C-alpha cells in the first residue's frame, strides 16, 4: 500500500501556497500502456505546463467516484484492468477499480482518459479532446482524448498537439455550444471578381478582453468579434495561422497568444481558470504572425490586403510578388546537395474556411490559404534550415 502514501504528496505538491489559487492537477489515464518515448515525454511535459500555466481556486466538482465508474471513458467491452497513469511528475500503473485509483481521482482536478482512434495509414498525427461536463457539474473532472498515430514522427510537435486538445477538454471552444455569431461580407479575388463570404465569431459572455487583445495585436480598433472557425471551437486558421488554438497544428512552433489566454479565462460563466501571465509571457510575446497587419487583414480579402502594401515587401509567409507569371519558389538548404522547395502554387485537399468558391482565374489554388499567395510550412522550414537561391546546378535532381 506504499503507493497510497505517495500519491497525495505527489499530486498536491503545487497546492501549498499563500494564496487560494494553485496549479491545475491533470492526470492522464491510458488503458493501452505508454506511447512511444517522444510522445510520452511530450504528454508529461504538457501536464507539467498546465500545472504551471493554469491556476484554479479548488473547484467543487459534484462528480463522485461512484458516478465516475459509470462513465469512465471506456466501454464495458474494453475489459479495462490495469491502466498507465501519467502525472506531471511520475509514470506508473494502477488497477482502474482499485482503492488507489479512487485516491488518485480524489487528489486530482481532472482525469483524462486516452484511447486510440482509427485513422488513415497516410494521415499525420491527430487527436480529439472531448469536454465531458454533465449538467450537474460546474467544473468537469474528466475528459477524453482520442489519439491517432502510426509511427513516431521525429519532427511533429506532439507537445503542442497535446496542449491544444487538453485546452478543448478544459472547455476551450467546447463548453459553450451555442450557435456562433456570423456575418456575411464580400471577398475580392485575384482577378477582381467578388465572392460572397462568411465569418464566425466566438461568443464571449459579454467580455471584451479577448477582442481587445485581437485589436492590440493586429492594430485594428474597428472589429465586431474574435474570428473563429465555423463551429466556434477554434481561432480562425487563416487569420491567426500558427496560434496554438487554430484547427491545424503547424509542423513548427504553435504559440499560445494573449488572445487565447483571454479566451481561456472566459471559458465558464464566472471565471474558473486563471492563467499565470508571468509563466506564459515569453511564449505569448513570441506570437508575431499578423502583428500590425491592420484592419484590412481582418476584414478584407488577402488580395486587397496585399494591394495596400505595394510600397513595401510582402511579409513572411506571403510569397513575393511574381513577375511575368513565373512561379516563385523558396528553397531551404537541407543538406550539402539537397534542398526542400516551397511552391506558392501548391494545392491542398481541404475546404476553404469562409465559404468562397474556387476561383476560376487565379494562379493560386490552395483553399487552406483562401487562394492567397502564402507559403505553407514556411515557419518550420525557416527555423530549421537556411534559405537557398534554388540553384539547380547546386541541387541536381
């Protein structure tokens, strides 16, 4: 029974404080054992990050262990016995029906049950975090993370993916399921034709803090709301790019911005989560995409935005202005005789997020970028490799 003596000090170490707020204690429960080493370490690091970044004031959950047994996150046919437990500080196994597991439940703020989901063999790593709050709860003590991977990717940012999904489990974009606010607007295409477009906004329960952060970051005071995806589960991918809470995890660094910080502190009606601003400041200040882009980036089309900047070079990750319709390619030197090419004319098989139709007279056919001249994967490549001049004699095929 020694483990019972160790669990409480292990999990409550951060609770000893002169203030009523303390770090959020999250425990991951995996019936399938451990992930490959890099993914498991990313999970541990993410749990440590939450314990430092998110502060709470001892939420009074009405979810008892008896009620938890009915909805453990696994089907009865799973025949769950021993499970792998990952805390911010320790990795070990427990029987899910043991008194020790009940003690773990009582000592933690949230248990996240991990299970595998089916996915295509060629797909990149993905996960889905589910918010599991019942009507009788004011704070959820449990969540579900479904996970898909085929082999460990040495470059994929698992740490960011896990943080992203845990924030959904905490309620980011999932706690309020009301229909998001929407407005119609006009989108000017590259050939000067106009399409009807739609944008969606988070409902923020009357708080303007997140909107104020958007205004400050982009330099635009005339905004209706914080633009989201169609379900208001995420920040809008096109607008916010490599922010942590957009739908697509970039292959490089994904930043938690002050915008998401404000949204986290507004998840419940009545603040439950408090973000340690000092702890996240370095990361939040490093989010620079779109900084100072102004109202045209937020309210007009990409081509209108670029037309207004003809007197200055286009900022990264926008493709340089093309001459004589020749493709503009960026090359990154990945080895003595090898290079990785980014092509602005790339096309990805996704749906455009604001509902505009495919342009008929455009060189740019990537719906992921709203058919705009933007390099995908630019930040990751720039962080790893030097730019090259794309000399074919230097990089023979």
